[in-house]
């Protein structure tokens, strides 16, 4: 986990995981509590947390896309993944993890 923090793409993977979990909590727990049981407190807490993580994920996606010289298709797929529950977890497995491993193997040679 410490090694993830050392690279931009590793930090993007962590943000993706946190953003995905916050979306699942918001959509799967907080919203049903608000509308089903009239308990809006979790939405009030998780809404700003998820919003902040979402914006950090979007900004970091652009930063990493520029650094890694990703094409528009990969960048758009990552940006769309944060709109779908489990999307960032899937994108991490299919896009970010392979890119991270490639980045790590290239930088080991330096």
C-alpha cells in the first residue's frame, strides 16, 4: 500500500477505491435511510465526502492521463467509471492496475 502512494497512478487507484466505496455507501445505505426511514443524517455526512472524492478523482484522472499519455478513450472510460456503482473498482482492475504495474516496471529500470 505504501508503494501506491509513491506514484501518481497509485494515488489515482487509491482515490478510485475511496470514491467507489463512498458512492456505494451513499447510494446503497444513505439514500435508502433518508427516503425509507426519514433519516437524512448519513446523506448530509456522506454527500460532501463523496463530492470531494469525486472531484479529486476527476482532477487526478486528467493529471495521470497527461502524464501517462493516455488516449481519450481510456480517459473517458475512467471518467465514466466514477458515475457507476462498482465502476471505479472495475476500472481499477481493467485499466489502472495494468497501467500502474507497467509504470512500476519501467521505473524500476531507472
